[in-house]
C-alpha cells in the first residue's frame, strides 16, 4: 500500500502551459428572445489555476514541494497566475513573463452545476529561441534537486520537441523520472520520457487507427511505445478507467469506481500528478496508477477544475471506493 503521507517529502518540477481558468457561476431562468439559447444570470466569478497550473494545484494538495516552469503574459491574467502560485508556496523562478505570449485564459459559464459554454483566449505560437535557452539554463540548475519531472503539454507552443529533448537529457543525467501528458498528436515529440499518459482519443489519433476493442488498444499502445521509445504507457479511458502497458509485461486494466460525473475538466492533470507522486515514492506502476484512478474519481464528482485532498484520497483508499 502507498503511504500518501510520504508525498509531502517529494520535490516535483512541473514544466508546461500555465493557464488561468475563469468561472462565471449563475442560473438559467429563461431562453433569450434573440436566439434559441439560455440566458445565464451571473451570480459570482471565480478563478483557478489551469493547464500545468492545475497539475501544480494537485501536487500541492498532496503536500509536495513544487517548482514551476513555463511562461505567462505581462497582463492581469499572468499576474493572477503568479499570485495563485505564490499562495501555494510554489517556486516561480522558472516562470518567464513574455509580452508577446499572453496567458491562456479559459472562461467557463456554469449554471445548475453544468457547463454551458467555454470561451478560450490564447495564442499558440512556439516559444522564442531566447526563452528556450533561458528555460534550459534554469532547468539545468534545478533538475538534480528534483524527485520527479512532469511535462504538462497543452500544445500552446511552450513544450516543443527541442525542449522535451533537453528535459529528457538533463533528467536522465540526474536519474530523475519524467512523465508527460501529451496534447501534440505527434508522439515522437516525447521520445525518451519515462511515462506517457494520453487519453483514448489522443492515443487513437497518435497511432493513426480506431480503438474499439482491447486488441486494437493493445495494437495502438505498441505503436505509440515504439514511436516514443517508451517503457511505460498509461491510456485513460474515461468512465472505463485506464489501461497500463509496460515493456515485457501483459496489459493491466484498472476499472473506474462508479461515481456521479459532474465535470471532467482537469481529470488528466490529477491522473499524472498522483501517478507521478506514487512512482517517485517507490510504488509499482500498477499501484501508482490505481491510486491515480481513485483520485480522478474524486475530482470528476466536483464542478469545475478541482483537486483531491489528502483526506479524501485516504478515505477512498481505506474503503476502496
């Protein structure tokens, strides 16, 4: 059994697309006379960390020490992200402010505990050569102090092939495990990472095939593992749970526990966070994935981008629910 309290001793470097998640909460009483759409009367607004920031939030909720790397814009959204990271006692030395890369902001409109609409404000061009070199320099100075590196790629231009190659090279030299949550559909970009955690749709696109049966899933997994030089692959399957693939071992399916699903936003962030902490604490791939599966079940039962608390996760482990 994994001792969740050991997570507090771990140091994790998270590099990826930092975002601001904005929520407009309200009620729907009528349909607009202008178009057949509901009118949402906004009652309150809230903000949380999104993208790689949600990975950081999940890790911090488990008590881990987190070092953040990425970019934010120079406007209010970027300042909000830095302020929230500071409130979590996250080291933001590796967060670079760029005037030509505004912070990605996702606005979700929620009514009656359901998401009605999402509005995205973002740019998706690649980071500059200068930023790449600066991130590499900072990474080289911190990597040997870390127990784990998580690459949270939302395909906004930060996590380039060149950056991944440098992360893997530096991590391997320091004996540090690297996990990546992919959004780029060319998985060769993640060559050499320790573990990749795509969802079923992403895996199908990356493998260039449909996945409708366990046999097709296994075929897709073999293609992906060969493409990215992987020894471990975890494919999340929504309500069906997840499937683990490891070189030289049979596939392992982990079923999800029956829960009411309110919002799947950020569930993948929870999976890679808890999986990484479990592996870094010495757990087996199966045990760490099982714990990540339980944590994901907790967060999808909440509205909005959420995290599982230590107490919630301990209770799930205790009762296996």
